[in-house]
């Protein structure tokens, strides 16, 4: 029942991470004017209140400026006095009751942030560590860009930057912007940075070149997700990969070529005369079955126990249950006795199945039959609703 409520809340609150955004939707890039208006509102509030700390203490000074801590935000100033002449350098908001630009807030999901700004990259294609969102180049007068920083499928930060030529002309450009810090797909902080920073044209061009480089790389993308569930494909043959390695065509030789040196190589004969070989690599174990002559190996099982390796649909150890669930088809079957049929028939060849423990543990199991007639199974175990192990194996 708890999981049912969780899914309902997700469906109501979440927006697709890769929702396509464009000017036709009335969305635009971040502007310096809206950033300045938002941040100056906090300076006005700060001037009418007493900080919770002493900005004159040595510990209040950092590379960001002199910290003025309030219950609504932390402002970093160019001096330890809050006056009309004091310059706001940086601003950090961590209170979910505070409203950021365009109605964004702490505790929003990353998809809701992306849905508030212009975006040219609906599938978030890019590098494993970055995905560019937009790039506007009107140099030498101005430029703007945005990108998303990630660790694989885990979004870490979303940054929007603005470079405008100073009014004096030719004397430099602004280097201001917004950074949404993301933890577990939720906004943990909203940071306005560089509000008094000045850089030269070469620095602007370097920034634009870095974003272009990410735009040109489409090797990595976010896995499609859904809060409906029935619009996703079932677990299928194209999912039999891990870290860009095919599980279907894997051999001991290709495993070592892709994964490096084998840390441990164990052989065991079973009661049918066949041999079981388990090869341990950094982050995973792979089991092969050999015939009685120790020939003709076939892949039997893969165990992923390290978050440095991605399994089918880029699942990783440490991923939350909800983030894994919304990558696979679900919401078609019945819930009974702590078990739920996500789709298909558990007594047949193709299905998805979830089981829930009373101690915040859970399992997800997906299966289908390959063209060669073997049933492939992905079995994932969760503790405290966090993925602990992913098993990919064949049922004969």
C-alpha cells in the first residue's frame, strides 16, 4: 500500500526529466534582468533584518564574500556591512518556502526545473558527465548557455549562465548565473553566482566552446522514464547490456578485453559433468557454463555489486527504488500480499514483478524469452529502498 501511495504522489508531482522545451512553448533562456531582480529582492529583505551570524568574524569571509546568514537565505557581500552601497556577490537559498526564479523552489524535482526554462536537448544527449541544454551566441554583445551536470543517470546540478557586455562597452562581460544543486533528483539549493564578476571575451568564448563540445557528443543520454508506466516498453532483448557490453554475445575473452584483468577465476564441476566458471572483475562477477570438455562457454549470470557499473537501462547500485521502477513498464497488474504484477503474466515468458518487505526492502524482477529460446531475467534487490545488487541471468 505504501508503494501505491508513492507511485500516486510521483504521478501527481513529477514531470518527465527529458521533456522537450522550446520557444514555441513560451519558454526562454535565463536573462540577467530576471536574475538581478530576483537577487536584489533578497538584498532588500536582508537590509531590513538582522543576520543570524556575525559577518565581521573571520569565519564569515570566504572566496564567495562575507556571509550574511538569514533564515530565508545566505547572502555573500563584498564587505561585512549590509548597506545600500554593499555589493551582492553570491546568494544561496535552501529553504523550500522560498521562491526562486520562475517559481522554482528547493525540493522540486530536476524535471520541474528543466520544464521552467528553454531547452534544446529533449533527450539530454551528451557526455556521461554533462548534457548541454541550450547555447545562445550573440557575441560580441552577449551570450547565454545552460547545461546539466550528472553522474550517469544521476543529475547533480543544472546551471544557467548569462554573459552580457558591460555598459561601458569592450571592458568585459558578466559571468552570472543560476545553479540548482540536485540530490536524489530533488533540488537541495538554489545558488545565484557571479553577480559582480567580470570576465573578458576570451573567457566567454571558452565557456561557449565547452558547451558546444558537449552538444556535439551524443554518446550518452537519459533513459526514458514515465510516471504513467504503461507507455514504456517491457524488458526486452535490447536491454541485455551492461556498461555498453552485450550480455548476449559475451565470452570470457570479450569480458576480459572490456573489463580488464580478472581478479579471481574459479572453476567448479557440477553434477551433470559440465563446468561452471565464475570470473570476478572490479564491480561485477560473470558466470559461464562449459561443456564436459571445458569448451563452448555460454553466459549464465552477471552480478553487479558496484555503483561504478551500469546494468540494463543504466541501473546502478545505490539507485532508489522509485528511480528504477519508472524506467520499466509498470502499472498494469494487481497488488496483493506485498507483491505486485507490474505487467504480463509471472507464470509466462514475459512479465514484471515487484515484492515489498516490511523493512523498506524490495525486489524487482523482469523477464522475457530471447529469440534463441532462453528466458532472460533481471533481478534487483533493494535495502532501505536503495539498489544493492542487480542480477542478470538466463533460465534454461
